[in-house]
């Protein structure tokens, strides 16, 4: 009788070495989860995820989470060379770019949340990952905890996306929401955002729209299977949005949001292109995105067959963003365990990026004009001459300086015609000032 016992555990759970680059707000939470939930993650991936080191600039810098000191190192290059999985949360272009390239060339799968790097030099990273047969994942680069990139890449891969509108920057959404709900001026709302930790001491990347523009380029690339960079994104921030603009929008039934928009357009010759833009936008208060409050994010997707979809949730913060990072990490670890090629991007063709002048939208125009007969007729004639029709018109009179404040909302027209209309109106002798020009969507 054969008494040999077959060991069904011969293939014991393998161990995958994980290197973490950066230990800020998000990185420290990722490290905590890797250590605290090691057994759960092993059950989900089929491998133990061993955090072998954390690459930082300063080992003894203060951090929100207490982590074993022996994990920290300033030698990030050596750390990534011996890892199976690398998580890059340093931010910035260098040394993050060089370390990611080093990681994939050593055969490691990479998870990153670095939207600026992906928007600037994503194609190089994707190509290197493809050559090495490893996975490059970046769900955390857009909208924090909201699972938006995988649904666009995978769930909607059998559909045709026509348009994406997103509130993808929590700082600017908080500021605009404060201005709308309290009547605060921009500077006061920004100060409150900084006090609560929603805005950095230097908020330029947020309030000037650069952060949202990087995310718009990533969303556009996935949605339209074409590589787009920051240079392809029209970008306008919220620093010129005044309390008067907010009040006028509210009076007309709108709310102002900083939107990232990527949409497919077809010209008169039937040729397709994609417009990618970021700017303050008026939305009707009944639009789903209008209800996104505080520092939350949301992405509204329009597809030919699926119709309208909205993804909503925490757009920033250490723990929510760490959730997105760990989702990518588990996916990459499963790929290593099961085998198969890495998954990076899904660019299958080339749709040209179009300038904002090719877009079709509506304008909300604020004018200060002389309070005298014939002014409205002259302004209306300029609109007519440029092929732009007026949908909504409001007027208020200032008795102090005998001027009138006009607020005009146009019907949809080409951006080029709308811009030409505003330029012509500003030359009229009865127009004292063009006080604001904001785009309108969702009407």
C-alpha cells in the first residue's frame, strides 16, 4: 500500500516584492494598508504582497502614519531594481519618470498616480512597459477613489464614447461651491479651502486648471483611443470668476463648475477630431454634475449605446486615493500570478486634437453698457451678423453712473463665431466693458 501523501500545497502562495516610492498623504496610507491587510490582499491576489521598502527623500520626515523605520530608504534606484511591483506616488516629472522607466526595464509592474507625468510623457512610459511585457496602471491619477479609468477602458470598450465631462479637481469645486452657497468672493473661498486642507499653500496648479488639464488629457486618451498630451488641452482656470458671475448664474438657473471636457466632433467634410478643454462652465441646476458639492469629484460619460453614465465620489485624500492604488496593485499582482501580457493603454488609431475654436458651445456674456436708447438693438445686430442667436437676456440698471449691466446667454454656436461676436461687441462705443465671458454646457 502506497502511504505517500500528495501535498496539495506544493505551490505555496508566492511572495511578490512591492516597492513604494513616496510616503506623503497617499503613500503613507498605501503602506499602512499593505501592512495591516496583508492576509486579505494575499487571498485576493494569490500572492503575498511584501512591502520591501519605501523610497523617500528624507527618512525622518514627519508622517501621518507610524511605519517601521527600517522600511525607509533614500536609495530608490536600488529599491525598484529588486521589486516585482512598484508604486510611484512621488509626483512631479523627475526622478519619478526615470524610476518608472528603471522599474519596467527590470521587469516590474508599475502603479502610479502621477497625472502630470502621464499627461506630459505617458507615451514613452507606455511603450517601455509594452516592450517589457509589464503592466502600467494609473487609476489613482484621475478622480481619486472613483473607479473611472477601468470602466472607460474595459467596460465601455465595446461602445463608442462621444463625450466626457468631469469635475476632476476637488479644490476648485470646493471654492466654487462656497462662492455659490455663501456668496463669498474667490479670495475668501480660497482661504477657507486652504484652512481646511483642500488647497495647497501654492494653489496655482488647481485654480489655474493645470491639474484638471492633465486629467483631461488622460480621460481623452482612454475615451478616444488616441494619445493626447497637455499641449492638446485648452486650459482656463477659475481665478477670474467673481461673486457677481456666481450670482448672475444663480439668477439665471445655473451653477458654475470647472469642467474637463473631451468630445468627438465632426466637421462639415465629415472628418472627425477631438476637442479637449478645461474651463469654468455654467451648468443648468438640474444637470447631474451641478449637484456635486464640496471637494467631491464626478465624471459624466456619454456613449452611443450605454447613453449617459455618471461616476461620483471622493476625488482626493489619502485613504480614498489609496483605495484606487490598491485596486491597481491587486490587478497587477493577479496578472503576475496568472501570467499573460501587461495592460497599459488602448490606443488603436489617431484622431486629431482640435483647437477650442472648433468646439460648439454657448456663451454667457456680461456687459456694462451705456443706458441709452438703441443700445440693445446695436448689440443684437452684432450677434446676428456673426450668426449667433440669443437665448436669454437680462438687464439691470445702475443709477449711479447711468450704465446698465447686461447678461446674455447664447444658443449653441461654434466657438470661433462666439469669440468673434464678443470681439466685435467690445469695439462698440456704447459698450463700456465686457465684464465676463463664460461657456455654458448641458442646455
